[in-house]
C-alpha cells in the first residue's frame, strides 16, 4: 500500500516529488494518535505503567519488523503477491504451532530463556532466508 502513495498522490492529485512525501504525515499522525488514545484507555482501565511501556515497545517493534519484511518482499520479488501470500501462510503456520508449545516452553525456561529461544529462532530463520537469497542470486 505504501509503495502506491507516490503514484497515487503524484499522478492522481498532482503532488510534486518533494511534496509527495507529505502524504505519509497523515499515517504518522494517525499512529501517534492511536498511541495516545491507547495510553488513555490503559490508564482508564487501570493497568500499570510498566505493563503499558512494555506493550508499547513490543507494538512498535512488531510493526517496524512486519512493515520492513513486507516492503522487502514487495521490492525483492517480481511476483510480490505470491511472496506476501507465502509469508502470510508461514506466519499463520507459526501462529498455529506456537500455542501448542509456547506455554510449556516459558514455564520451563522462564521469560528470559523463552524470549531468547524465540529471538534466536527468528535470527536463524532470517539468516537462512539471506542464504537462500544469495543462493538464488548466484543461480544455483
């Protein structure tokens, strides 16, 4: 969606290239308003500040990671719809499988150990993905 902004606002609405980037300000303002509304709702409900801060950091990290992966898939592959669909299927499979073992893993390893296993798995998956890209680029 974000990659269509320059074309949409440039050709349809006549924005010049220097002004076309201003179209992203609406999204930024919307995200910031959502953060403040979320903070207000959390305070109204009575959640502790530490929990809110952790959730805010988690949400920020989740969105920046997800967005960068989606943009990479769209830019790197000729058939971007197929690449994003494959990513969605993989993400859904992990979303199905994790609840089967996640609670036992965190009970046994604790929060630090469980998070370390999750992050290590993600880093290894990213490295394998990079190796697959290099392998494909070399034509092997």
